[in-house]
């Protein structure tokens, strides 16, 4: 993306695609100015006047990016502030907003659209054919092609989570020789173990069971589970904590399930896990997993060490530890 708009609105309830859209804007801005500072905020925690403070001209002419996720949760007076800002954005700031769509926060969506914001719509694949299209597109993104049987085998093995599918495509493209990824390559790496072992490790770490988490991690690596999938499972577990923790307390049952995008049984598990966590701990754990993600994707020489360190930090970040 060249020359990002001063204000960009990302609309859609697929978190992975929304995150990718935000990342593309940040990458484009930093390509022109690597020193650009990024302020990453969550809608429900943005205070009145905070945007004005962050977008005020710098004495040194530094550029900045302000990302506000879950903008549907912004207070009304902050929405008014943002809509007013969008009509006359600062020259040295790029503002990016994410909104899942729907009625909540619609005044923000309508207001920034009318002010001329660039709109990026991310649609969640709901049918098997659309998920197969996504897999093929991910393979092309990595400079490869994938055969139809291989794409179906990958979908069957990994499941429908786009973040997991994207990580699997990256791993296959990295580890598989030749231009095309075939069914045999998928079978070598994905035999139904990765999702179970990865999320088992994530649950153990989040629950503070360091010894068991490390034991399962070492077993998974020894049996050939791709490190990138294990990192993805850790990240997914922490995102679930943050989603349920940030959800309005008056939501129950189906409303809560719809709001956070999880089945009720998973919400019950996450609620039990949340008892040992606070916002600062979750933030520290997320940063550790982000660092591990960079390490296993080539920035480091020892993926196993990076994963073990992430597990140690996750356990240590729990409240009271």
C-alpha cells in the first residue's frame, strides 16, 4: 500500500483480516519513515481528548500512527472527536480505525466515511469454498500454488480459523521445495496433531502450569509440529482472554458468544482462566508471543528456545506472579 490515507476505516468482523489490513497501513507508513511511532489503542479505553493529544504537531516533525481497534466501543464524545478530526486530519499522523460492522458505533462509521476516510472492507469466509479460495490466495501470497486436493486436506487438518490457515500456508511454503504444494506435503506436516497440541500448550501456559506446558511443547516439537503453529495457538489463547475480559459485563449466554465470536463452551473455559490474569499481564504475554513469532519466522536461530521463553513469560505474567 503506497501513500496511506490520513484516515483509514477497516470494517469487518474477521479479526485476522482486519489485523492484516491494519498491518499493511503501518508497514506502508514505516516504509517511508521507519522511525514513525505507533500508538495502538482499544476503543473502550480511549479517553476524551486522547486523540487530540496524540495527533498534536510534534516539535521535531515526527510522524505517528494512531490505531484504534474495536472502535464500536468508543464513548459518544470520543466518536464526536474522531469524526471532527477525520474532516481535518493532521498532516503528520495516520489514523486507522477498526469496526466489526453492525449497528453499534454506526455513527462513527457514517461520520468518518462522510469525512472522506478510506474504507477497507474485510469479509469473513463463511463457506468451505471461500476458505479454499483463501488457502489458494495465501499460497500465491507466498509465491506458490497449491493443488485442490492439498488445499482440501489442509482445511480438513487445520480447521476454519484463518489465522491458523495462513500460518500453515506460510510454513508449507517455507518448508516445501518446488513451486506447487501437493497433498503429500500437507500430509507430512499436518496429521491432526498440530491444533490439539498447540492449544493444549496454550491452555497449560495460560493456567500457569509451567512444567506441563514445557513438557507438551517439547513433545510437539519432537513429533514435528511446526513452531509457527504453536506460536499461533499461544496467540489465539491470549486473544481469547483479552476478548472475554474486555466484553461488556452485562452480556450473557448467546449475546456474549456473538460479541466475542466464540462458542459457549470455550467462553466458560476462558472465564475460568481469566481468574489469574489482569490487563498488564495479558499485554506482557502478548508482547512475548509476538517476539517469539518473529523468532520462529526467521529472525532467530533457535525456534524451540523462543517458544520456551514465550511460555515462561506467559506463566510469569499471570496476576500475583
